[in-house]
């Protein structure tokens, strides 16, 4: 029998049982209704599709997009602005757990202070509403940027892992660092397990034709150690995060198993970051954003690569 998490204020951590199929048994009841914030966004659409395919009910919300069934998500889209706490409580009410993706998703899209303020407000609202409503799990989008991107100061070592933190260099990255700290405390207060996924640069199949354009210059994508992640693997990471038994607030790097380049990873590192040592042997094209912890904690196993979509020319 797996260890049962402590129950605080009536909130029981999610505890999967093999073979349950759709829905996670949490103590005496099944976790089937998942709220997804940012559902109309790049990651959100993939997450909603994946959850529906795996038999979950989804409450999809976003601040933008065609409301109701016109969004084409396979489930109605409810418009709500998550900077407003009351709207957050409304859209999370009735859910068993939340996949929280809604944020300004990168630096430079709004002014730097606005990115920090808006993301921090959204994340605090969602985490506090989850605690108020007694949700059973919060799985949310943190970011690889918390690890020191764009590595104008080289990483201390490679592969970069979860311990290479916190190194925010933008207000966007800082909003995620603050989010992780907020998650840690709200999890401790409420007993709800939180999982932050430090996502690498999300690619959809339609993004792969651009990949060969990166190969001529090793510096063109060194800003995240040549990392990326397929949107479908992002979706499965969130579902696995919901289903895995975890405690407290933990944060995991989620990247593809390979880099986006067609050259060996050690060769790229030696060329662009000659002073950075490898802490262990790595596979020829292995990611330099370590996903070992995600593999171990939630069973993350990326299945998609640009290699399945791009004809690689002979070198
Ligand atoms: N795209 C990437 O490469 C990447 C990498 C690392 C982390 N992330 C994180 O993953 C998450 C999803 O990213 P994405 O690429 O799908 O971005 P996206 O912009 O496509 O989706 C984010 C969604 O959040 C919504 N949103 C923004 N402000 C809102 C508000 N006030 N209320 C309600 N909804 C709001 C937007 O309308 C949008 O649809 C974000 O948290 C982002 O920071 C993305």
C-alpha cells in the first residue's frame, strides 16, 4: 500500500491506484473534474485535448477566446479574468483539481512590471482559491527561465537540474520564482499537494519546420541550452502530475529527451560554454535540461521529438 498523505482541513492528497483508468481515487471519492486555466492557449489546448482523451471532465477557462462551444476545445470555454479573485473562485468551484496555465507566457509581451504584477496576482489568486475550495491537487506552469535563462552568465554546470535555482533574469522569470515560493507556503498551510512544471520552450508539430534553421549557428538557441518540449508531452506531464502521488510543493523540469540541434550535446556545450563541466555522462543528443526528477517523481517519459517531423539532412 502506498503511504497515505496527511489530511489537513479535509483535504486529501491525490493517491493514484493502478488500473483505475479515468479518474483518480482520492480517499473515498474519484477525482474527475479538472479545471484548466489558460485553456485557449498553446499548452492549454493540448492539455484539454489530452485530459478529455483520458476520460476526465474539464472545466476550461481563459480570459480570451470564443466563449462556449465556439472555442472548439471539445468542452465549453468560460471567460474569466483571473486577476480578479472572485472570478477565480467561480471558475474553480466544483473542480477536484486544477491545471493552472494562465499567465503572460514570456518576457517582453507586456511591460516588465506588468508581467510581474499580473502573473503574481493570477498565481496567488489561483493558489489561494484552490486552498479555499479544498481542491485536491494543483499542477501549474512554472518555467525553465527560473534556472538562469538566457544564460548570458553561463550555467554553473550541465545538465542543468532543479537545483540550479533560483536564477531569474527577467520579471517574467521572477514571477515564476515567486509563484513557486507562494505554492510552497499555500501547500504547507492547506495540505494540498502542488506541482510546478518548469516547462521548456513549447513546440507544436507546426513549429518543427523552423527547426533546421537553428542548426547553422550553435549560438542561436544556446539561451535555453538548446531545449524544447513538444506540446503533447507537456499535456501528458500535467496529467501525470495530477495522477502521481506527491507531497508538499515540488517543481520539476519538463523538456524533450533530446535537444533541438542535430549535433552532439557535449559538442555544443564545449563550443558555446567551454568553461561549463558536465556532471555526468550524457547521451549523444541528450537534453541539457535534466528530466531525471520528472521521470522519477511522476513517470514523465517524453514521446515526441522534432526528429519525427523533420527530414534530417546528412552531415
Ligand atoms: N510557451 C512556452 O514555451 C512556455 C515555456 C515555459 C512556461 N510556459 C508557461 O506555460 C503556460 C502556458 O503557456 P502558453 O505557451 O500556452 O501561453 P499562451 O499565451 O498560449 O496561453 C496562456 C493563456 O493564459 C491566458 N491568460 C493570460 N492572462 C489571463 C488572465 N488575466 N486571466 C485568464 N487567463 C489569462 C491567455 O489568454 C492565454 O490563452 C504559461 O504559464 C507560461 O508562462 C510557457
